[in-house]
């Protein structure tokens, strides 16, 4: 429905009129009735929101000034001065809703407050569009030359309110959350002059050019609105930068200064990550790149791609406890890869001219799925993560999909729509409903594609050859500002694959991506000389990840995830505990008659494998206590990848470094 109406928004007011109670008589509804012309009698007509056109905004450059100094209250106070063309009597301003990289309308409109507009120092009235609530209609007085908008972005203070972006030590400023833009124009045709006032002594990093400093106020060179939105800021009291070579930089903020004491040899691995990415994905579409990293658990988590930078939150000790935090760094490779796959090359319907036009996510299995594959591969090749942890990540996903009931009814392609209608909220039975599995199952499909190419070419070629040809930048000198998106469809993907190795790629992708009920996606692992096996202890990735979360994941044994207090957070659909009647929301009080702790539950599972007696769980749900016997004899099980033979295999070669060869 949305797709069909995308190009016909001018008809929305008529559609609303046809579908609303206004079609009834005024006597029945108490509302105005349309006259013969279709105009409501006794009500002012609401003008349509103009469609975006590829023409420059005629008013001139917008001045956007953000005061980000109030970290105590966590608010951003905005003054935006918007020039208007001579003789203009109305203006429609939009708040960004559909944003690149978020795959859904996730604009933070609810946090926008105290909105006021004025012309020549006098307030003017505004009206929110009743259908497109992110649109603001302004009537301009005669002779207006500019509109001054003043408002506040009220950043969340608690996780229950949303992602925390401001702490006493750092902030993450996203321009789309604190700006409006004039409707009717491609966002790249709207010019902006941005500035931000930070707390005294703070330092900031962004991909924007032309920085100038006046006290605590930083101004950047005029740019276009698309580039501005694609250039977020990390700023903080404790700040450090490292050069990674190849025009790449790491800029980090942290809760404490000692968290920035990274060892040089580990920073060098991140430099190797950039080099490996360029070898695999081809010529970079950027002239410089900045990893923006927050080492914190006080600010909300994020991993969001941009052309010249990325926003990433890592656990606080990631750089100082490098080996222990190995599991937490894959996001660095994943987001870097998006500069090629997601920002420069992008599915055709994920490019839109503005942040109002709905996006279509059906090709996210390429955008995110192949990028997930490269996140694994590039992390191992560079040493940003150890090979053992990457193998653990692959095993964890292989194990999940090998026993996921939701795969029987829902295809990988259908999960690409999940961001829009599920909005990444927790689900009662995610193993049945599925989540955004286009990431990881998509990654395993691309592993199989790599192995098919290698087998078909006698090892002369692999998915690297496809990636360099398909994602490598093909334009002039990239500067991060005028690089244009190069879109693709499925036919472009299959054509590029066939150019590397002729094969029925259309049939392959149709079966793996569009058809539900397929075999578990283990073929790539098996063709690469490994196999999925089950052991009684978790692999290195699962062990570190679950230790950090303090949750006990038993999804492959009794089918539960339990926190340290015994609360059941997940129940596997059809698993032994589910079949016995244990579900999320319960709390395990005792195991086999003894008070719950995680080790006791593991011991009970091991005991049941030996003596065959059910595992007795005393659970509480609300005010009710119940003893539930769980018949299960399979013992503890966690997924691992094991080499099928003794000699190094194809997967070993895939994960081996390329730089320096």
C-alpha cells in the first residue's frame, strides 16, 4: 500500500477525506461537509506536502546552531534560521523520518519539544500535518525573507525513554534528531551551515570539513543536508585520536581517561582492518574515514554506518582488556564495510531523495547479509578479532539456524521487512517468529556462494573477486561529499556473480533467500572443510558474550535463556522446557529442590543425562508457584565449528590475511 502510494502523496488529502467520517452528513457527525468543489465548508484546507524535486532550495543556506552544553539535563537547544524565497507565503518543514542505515521510520520526533517559529522577531503560527505528522505547515507574512525556528531536542535520560545519547562525559549528536528541512527538494540540494557549542574543554570528532573554533563553539564549512545527516558527532571530556594509516582515523571517547590507553600493536590491527577492507572490497568510496567510538556502558549502544565515518559503542574496557573483549569488536569491521556496501552501493529502493519517502528493505540480505559475511572475514584477516572467536561467531549462528523452527514458515527475504513492522522490539517467541535473520543467515548464504565460486574456478577466484568488481568505487576522485550512490537490483547482483563464475545464481539465491523450509544453511561451512558439532562447553565467542551479559544460554539443551537471578528471558519454541510449560516471564526459584543458581541448573542438566530423571524446576509466575518436571536427557550442548580433516581447509584460507602477500 505504501509503495503504491509513494508517488501520489498529493492525493492523500482527498483519500483521507474519502475514508473519514466527513463523508457522512454534518447532522450525523457534527463535522463540516464538503461543498460541490470538494472543499470543506467552514474549515481551512490543508495544503499538500510537496514532493521532493531535484532542484536547489532557492532560499539560500540554512544556519543550524546547536547548543549541546547542557549535559546535566541532556538537552540540545536548537536555533535554525531558514531563508525563504522572495514572495513566499507558505513553507513546509519536515522532520527526518526514514533514515539511511535504520531500515525503518525511526526519526526521533517524539523528543522534539518547545517548537516556536518567528519572522522578523515576531512569532508565527504553525500547524502539524494531520496525516504526515512529521510535517509542519507555516503561513508566512508578506515580505518574509527568513524563518527562525527554535526548539529543544530532549535526549533520553533513562533507557526506558530510548537510547541515551548524552552523559556527563560524552555525547553523540545526530543532526537529523535536531533539525528540520524544507519540503520539496532532494536533501542533497539543500545547503546548511552547521555549528555546535560543546561543554568547555570537550573535544569532538565528525566527518564534516572546514572546522573552525571560537571558544566552545565549533563551526564547519557549508555543506548539503544529506552530507550533514551522514556526519554525526562524538564528543567528550576524555578523548583520543589515532591515525590508522590510509587516511583512516580512530576517534574515541570514554567514561574514564585510562580506558583510552590502547596498546600500539592493537591499534595497528585496526589499521590492518582498513587495509584488508580495501583489498577485499576494492577502491574506497571515501577520501578519509573516521571510526567514531564510545567506550562506555552509560551511553546507549549503537553501530551505524556512514560514508566517511561510523558511530560505534563498545564496552568500556574493550581497548585496555583487548583479549578478554575480543567478542565485542566485530561491529568495527561490519560498519567499515558499509562504506562500500550500503552507502556507495545501495539497493535501488533503499535510496530515497529525502527522509520522508518510505524505503523498501527487500534487498537487505545483500546490504546487511553480505556485509555480515565481510565483518567475520575482515575481522579475522586483520586480527581485529581472533580466528577462534570468529569461528565461534559462525558456529553460534549455524547452531541457531540448525534448530530454529521459524525457518519452516518464514523466508530470509521476509525477515527484511521486520525492521518496519517489528521495530526491533523483543518478541515472546523469537525462535518461531524470527527476527532480522537476513544479517546472519544471509552471511552464511554468502559463505556458500564464496565456496561455490572457489570450487568452480579451481580456487582461482572467490567472493573477493565479486566484491571488488561490484562494490569498488568507480567514479572520479572521492571526497565524501559528491560521491553519488550507485544503486543495484537482484539482476545486477546475479550478473556480477556470473561474470566471476557462470552458475545458476538466480536459482541459488531464490532458493536460499526467498523460499522457506530450506535445509539449515550449513553448506558453506561444509564446503569450506568444517562441520557443525555440539560440545558440553560454549565456544570462545559464546562463552565471552554470555559472561558479559550474565545470562545462561541453554537454547540448544533444555531450550531456555536464564539470567543470574533465574528469570526466564527466552524459551525455544518446541524445546523441552517449552513443551513442559516453562515460558518467558517465569522465574526459576529452585532446581531439583535446591535454591536456583546458574551452575546448579547446568549440573541438573548433566545429571539428567546420566540418570534419566526429569529436571525439577520450581518456578514463580506472578503470585503462583509451580513445580515443573522437564524431561530432557541430551546434556549440555553448545555449537562449535570443527575442521572435517586434519589439513587446513577452505575456511582457513578464507580467513587468512591478504595484506602483505
